[in-house]
C-alpha cells in the first residue's frame, strides 16, 4: 500500500510511505520498481495514474486498474495503454468517464462504515437545524444552502474543508454570510464530531452544483438515520430512494418546497439506515474483490 505517513493499515500489509501532499511523480519513484513484481492486479488511485508510466512499452501491460474519483472532465486523456481499465465510483460517473474519454469504464460504489462508526444514537434527539458537510467550494453549492436557509429562516450549521478549495474568496464569502445564530459556519471537524452532527440534524442539505461522482456525505448521513435533501445531479439518484431516505429535487425551488413543508419529518430513520447499508464497507470490499479476481483471471477493458 502506497499511502501518506500516518495512515492506518491492517497488520501484514507493507506500507510504502508518501508524504502528505507530495508530488505524485516523486511518490511514484519510490514504488516504480515494485510494480514489476508480478502482481495479480494493481489499483492506481493517483490523480495522474502514474503506475501506467511503468507499463508503457510492455506487452502485455501490467494489470493496472485506474480508479477515478473526480469529475470526468478533469481527465484530459485515458492512460496511453491498450487497456486503461478505468473504474468510476458510481454508474453515472463511469458513464461520463466513458463518454468523455471514449473508453470502457466499470464502477464500484464507495463505501462507509455503517456498522461501527456511522450509526444512530438513540439517546440523541434529532433537532430542527439543517446541516451541510463538504468542502467550501462552488460545486458543492454551499452558498445556495446558506441563502436557502436564510430565506426559510431555518437554522443551518456548516462544516467543511478549507484546504482543497477552488476559490478561497468563495469560502470567505460563505463565512461572511454566517451570523453565528441562524447560520453557523466552521472549518473541518473530526469524523467523530461529524457523526454527532448527523445524529442531531433535522436533515442534511446538499445543493450540489456539479455532477457529483458519488457523495460520501449521503450514505454517512443516512447511516445515522438522518434524511437528505439534495439537487438531483450526478450519482444522487443512485444513492437516495426518493421519499424514503431523502428527497431528490430538480432545482433550488424544489428544495425550498421540501424544507418549507417539513417533509424531512416524514422520513423514517430505519429507512435511511437500510438505504445506507447498500453502500457499506463490506459491500465495497466484496465488489472490489470481485473486480480484482476478474482481472486476475484475465479480464481486460
């Protein structure tokens, strides 16, 4: 496993250390020779798909699975090999990658720990305030969430990353809108604190402004019993059962209608939890294991 210093790995797995935010080329130099050791499959989750550099000129190529995490449009070209073996994190994501790059693309849903970590707490009463969790960046629709909450005079708590943002000025404007009472904005918090926020929120609002490849906050919230109200973009209809674990809205006006009429109160906690189980860590591992076995047996795409 090539991963940043401080990562937790189970016993028996070798850790090739990369530095936090290290240039991917520099990291690749540390493990490039290891790629030639006859692996059944190599899963490359890097942004630049550096493992393929080691595959150029080889026949057959190394069994490299190109795991993609971001918008299809951010990939300019597929890896320059016969079988790029690209994998997205949802069906919508895979289809967009395939259409954009002109290559086949499989998908494996992301997973969250719905057994030991993201779970309800019967002792915590669900409150009346809305919740937003995500990066302070335009594609996450943070400002839309703020303006919607202000219009409805509904309390909103925001928590999010301030490092991986496309426009720091946008993040600053979001904080400027917060008054500390109706709208409360904070930077990143721990995963443990995030679970507590999900457990007590009236609903998670996610007015996503791009084709979200997956959206981990959706099953995270649902796993605690928290309903979600989102814009119907990207993978959202794959993650949410409309009217049962949350609401898929065509536009901001649709989100306003759901919130104004307090429809989130009609969502049952047990239905949210059942929906989240479809995206458990166990299913994630099973699906990846199946894909890797097929690559080991010779499947290519």
